[in-house]
C-alpha cells in the first residue's frame, strides 16, 4: 500500500556513483518510490554516467553530476557541492555509504536549515578493503557521526555496529531494504533460458551463491561444503555468481578440492535470471548487514541457507536454514537436509515473507517517516 503524504518534501540523495551494486539499486528504488509519492527528488553524484542512471532519467528524476575528477579533487569538489546544496535548498539530504556520509558531514555547516540523514549499510568494517584511504575514511566518518540529524541503518546488526563505533544511538533508526517482488519472482521462462546458457540439464540441481568474490563472502566455505556433497550427489552443480578480486584464488581452491568440473564461476549475471536458475540459494558471508541477495532469492521462491551474521537469520525467519559462519561441514549437512526435502518445498512461503516484511513500499514509507520526524 502506498502512503500519500499531504506535504511533499524536497529530497536530495547523495552518492558516489550509480554503478551496479546493491546499495546503488536501493538508492534508485528509493528515488523512484519517493517520486511516485509526489516528493521532489534529485540525485547528486560524485561521478556521473553510471549504469543505473537510465531508470531515474526515464522516470524524470533529475541527476546532478558534481564532476569529481578523481581521488585528489577534493577542495574544488566540496565547493561545487556546497553551491548545489545552497541553490537547491532541499528539506532533506540523504547520503549513501561512507563517501557520501563524509561529504554530507563536511558541508553540513553550509547547508542552512536542510536536514542531513546518513545511511549505514554495513555491520562490520570490511577488512577486504585495506588500502590506507579506506581506513582514513572509516575514521573520518566516525569523527563526523554527530553531524547528521538522523541516521538510517538497513539492519539491526548495522545499527548495533554504528552505535559501537560511536554513532549517537538516539539518532540511529532501522529501515530494512526493500525488494522489488515484480522483478524478483519465480519465472519458468527465465529459468529455462538461464539454465540453457549455463549448460545445466533438467535433472541437475543448481546450488548457488550470488555475491562478490571477496573475503567477506567466504566462498571457500561454500567450495569446501561442495567438495563434501559432490561425491554423494552426482546431480549437484555449484554456481558462484559474481566478480571480484578473489577469482583466481577460488578457482585454484576448486581445482585443489577436485571439483572444478562441478563448479561454475559465471561472472556477473542479471540477478533475477541467475536466481531463477538456482534450486537452492546459499549465503556464506562472515559479515552482512541486510543481504539483498538472500531476500531476492526468497522473492524468487527459493529455499535459502544462510550464515548467522547480520540480519540474515531475521530475513529468512522460518523459511530457511541458518548455520554458523566458516563451518563447511555444517553447511554441507544443511544443504543435504534441504536437498532431501526439495520436492516438498513451497516457493510461495519465502516469497510471501518478503512481500509482507521487506517490500519496496514498506522501505519507502519507513524512510519517509524518518524524514517527517525531523
């Protein structure tokens, strides 16, 4: 249900770019939902030209390119940003991710009566991002944490992490991500097409992870569990859908485990098509906030197995299996448990949970409520 607001707000969403990614897709969905409700919505980007801008332009959402020329273009970039804020005088600036939060915090004194809202989308410091500038940004964001008027975490775990870092607890609200259940749904035609492209036979069972290939997603645990299952389940195939810096290492691990012929590293695929090719979805992360991939898999009707990190257990509820992180043997047992009951799986149950608890409408309405309280 869409809530109609009597007084439209002027809202500026601030982010680094709109290249493909979970946070970026959430920004686009939020912008479209806010506009649908009659609010004046603009999106300001450090770097323009991202792949996800098209949907916003089609909907008539104005995109402002702040023309950041590179990492060291900082003083001039801040001046341009202040000029945009002063010209537009939005009711609310909502910044996304660390870079957006830092810039919002630095220019907050020049924004007049405009309210600043930060986003928190992680529930732990990402140790896979270890270059010095990322560490400096982490420290600077914490130092600026009292500048926003409100902070929105997309998970309870994210809120706890923010408060632990020193963010003021009374300012941090939880608004879970929203899932587009029209895009993410069971689709037999998509399933046939994607499985054909992947070379999967009708009788083969696809067990997959949809995530970046980096340390926080812990693909080694998935591959070691696959190596336990493979000899006992000849029809099982294991899909690793995503790109990232760990590809070569993971391919060598699969070869060392003797399962290279059973594992596919597919690279980036359309998420809805990839999930429709799956029979079982797994998340083996060692840290998460709100896992879009798991919620999207549930919207596609899939049985899900997740590690007990972030809000993953909360998302699956009684519609999935929860295992400890970094436990290949337990994960293998959980997958085989789901395999034995696959014929009895009811895809409507996980899908209904997402529609009831984590819809796009709920995410947009909860965000507006935070803005209104300011």
